C-alpha cells in the first residue's frame, strides 16, 4: 500500500468573535505552544513509514538533515500506530499521520536562523486519520515522542488569559510563535500567533488579486 502525501488540515485563525463565543465554554481547553520550525510528518500504515514536509513527500533530499530525526523515530512511530490499533482507535492498515514541528540544528544546518532549540528534533502536535484530527489526549498519550509543550489548560476563560508572546518552553532560546487553542469536546482548533509571526497579505499584482498569506520564516520552511 502506497503512503501518499496529504497536507496538514487547515487551522482557523483566532479572532475576537471566536473569543466572545468560546468564553461561554465550560469544557477543557489546551493552549499548545506553536514552535518556530518546519512542518514535518511521519506517515505510516503500520508497516512502512514515510516522512513529508509541509508540501511534499521527502525522499533523498536533505531538508534540514531530517534523516537524523527520521531514523530516530520511525520505529517509535510504528509502536504508537500499534497502540492506536490495539486500542481500537484505528483499523488494520489505516494510514495515520503524526504531525509535528522539526526544529533545531544538525551538522550546522538550522531549521530557522533566528531560533535555536538545541539539537534537531521532532515535536509532535497532532495525529490525523483520514483527514480528521484525533482527540488531543492521543497526542499526550503517545510514547517515545517529544511533544509541543502545553502552555496551560482548563476552562477557556482561564486559558485565554495567558499571553501569546513568551520564551519557548522547549529551552527558552527564542520567542515562540504563539499557541494553538484546542478543545477535544467540541473539536475546535485555532491558531493564535503573536505579532512577531502574524501572517501578512501580499497582493498578486494582477487585476483580480488573490491574498497570499506568507511570512519570511514560512518561506524558509517548505
């Protein structure tokens, strides 16, 4: 069975309108740090394991020396797949995608020039099956994989009081991008970036202009 590429599911940007609606929520919410690196995924059907960047399957390309991370965690990803299978969360040979952030440096090649994070590593933040995110507790329960740090959790009104600009909880070496707000009960997921990383709208220069959301940092991480 071929392991095919799929992009990470879109996350809506947090807004004041969303905030006012969610303030009524009494369910548990998580604020998960948005690490400043490059989107990276492990794809597996329990047999083969493949890796991909934000836009493509990775083969022999260097891509920030990711092979070091791939070799370290390919077996661990298979083990976590088996745990999901044994728990009845997925079916036999169903494709699972372990999404995370590649961050840090290996052999002098740094993922983001203005962010350290120490040695190159993978930080899990989502598990996706058939285009649908699994509840976040499956990320928390994953074994042998580092995770994007949980900034805080609780009722939405408490969680949202935490500012979105702070030193990364990974090692304090740089400012984080912000955090991801998510609620397992409702399935809601929102990105809440700080002003250092907010996406800019760039015109196409054509008669019919289409917005292109880019940052200098994102260009380096595809």
